C-alpha cells in the first residue's frame, strides 16, 4: 500500500509541463523549415550538373599492338583480350591475371562469375573474382554462352542446320545436352539460366505462318519439368517479332528484349509472361541491370533527337529524358546511365537528371564505369584514367 500511495503522491506533485500556443507555433515552423531544407538539399544534389572533371590517375597502354576490352565485374574491372584476362581493382591495380589464347574473345557475366569464350571456336574459360575456375573445351564451334551466379554455364553450339545446347556445372561436368533444328523448335539465338540453375530460357528464331517469328521456351530441370517433353514447361510465340537477347535476373524473373521493346516473365517453376512493353519509335540500343531496364530510341525531335526510357524490371516506367547528341553506346552502372561516343559523354541519374555533359580530351572513349560517388573509370584507346567530376 505504501508503494501505491507514493506513486499517487508523485503523480499529484510532479511538475506540469505546458506548451504555450506561441511555443507550439515556433516549434512547428522550425520543423517545417528543417524538413524543407533537407528535401531541398536532396533535390539540389540529385539535379546538380557538373561542368568539368579532374583526372586523378592514368595508365598508358604498354603494348599498342594488342587490343583489350573492359567489363564491369562487381566492384572490379575485367580486362580481357586474345592473350589474357586481368582483374583490376577500383584504383586500376592488378588483382590477378590469367593467360589465354583466343581469336575473338566475348564475355558474359552474372554475379561473381563470368565466362570468356572464343566465338566460332571451341574454347571457354570460366572465372570468378578469385581467378580462373575451369576451362571447357567443346567439340563444335561456340555461338553463345551464358553463366549464372553459381558458375553454371549454358552454351549454344553450331553444327550446320543442327544446333546443340549444353549446360555445364562449375567444374566443367556436363549436366544437360539438347539437340535443336531449324524446323523444331527453331534456331537458338540466346539463352539464360536462373540464379539457382533450375530454369533455362531460350529464344529461338523460327517461321510461323510464313513469317519470321520468335519462340520463347522455358525449361525446368527440377521435379516440375521431369514429366514434360524435353523438360519444357512453358513457351510463347511472337509472330513478326525478333528476340535476340534474354536474361534471367533471379530465380523467378526473366527479361527478353525484342526489336520493338521488352518482355518480362515471372514464376519459380513455370514462367509466365507478366509484362510486354513496346515502342513505336526506332530502338537504337537496350541495357539493364538487376533493377532497371532501358530503351534508347530516336525521338523525331530536331533539337533533342534521342530519348531514353527507363523502367523498373517489373515494367513500371521510371523516367524518360532526352539526349542532344549522337551516341554509339549506352549502359548503366551503379544507378547511373552513361551515353557516349568517342569524344562526348553524358551521365544521367535513374531519375533522368544530367550529372555531366561534355567531352573527354585525353583520347577516344571506349567504355566508362562508375566507381563511387563522383569518381569514374574511363577506358580510352590509349589507356585508362580515373576521373572525378567537379
């Protein structure tokens, strides 16, 4: 009882804090001003356009007789050519290198794995961020290769009018072999594997009703596909449409790029078409990462002749913005979009705001990647340089 009485006495005698109307109004105004400054500051940062850049570091090509290409590989850069593969860190320093001999090296990557294959030849090298994982030697010329985040590799092999699709695990052991022909189901032009390796999407070029067409086939190598012919669990015909590129983004989501837009598919066991985005304009280039899909096309406007439409991977439009110069390449890197030709570069946010529009003076631009913040790696015909916008 004494404890209860003490609590009652404390409640009766505790200090009374009362806010006057004046104090409430002042506090409210201060909070609104602080919130407004925070929002305004963020908008200013998002929309700030840099006018110049500073070269922080630069590396010159040691051997101008050999050509090399660069690709963003997670937080690293992959340098690859006919005589070898090198992994570089954000400072341009070598992490590892591996020799190889290829006439026409092409790279494909997903997650922490990448493959470099000799197109029209028989050599495939599988790598991760620690170095080479395995070499795969095929018996037929390689047309296309994909890899998933587990290092599982899918390969299209050419054999005249007959083609083969092979799937290998990360040790180079063959998991799947499938024979295709022009008549059934068509000529495979691209393939992709889901992150867990259970699903495979293949785009076929075929003829339907005497018209060029594409057939999107989905295969399930798990229990769901065991009782289906050739493990095919779903398929979609697109008459008069070409689908040259297909990419899995996860275990349950895939993208297919057509000559007039892109399609999305969803489903962990039986993929189904979920969205179809089409444009009436002439599409020049497409790009994507795990969050966004972009289409670059001619706008028909004299002063702003090009436009880029950015969507989420679910098909919702994120932004549309114009580009005022002719470009050869468009790509996305760490939530920024790069539009460039040999001399001119445009850098845009995923909201469509221009961060930089200008020229690179030190050489011809071959590629550009975002490192962090306002720092970028620019690949030139004469070497590489790290720049900071200012």
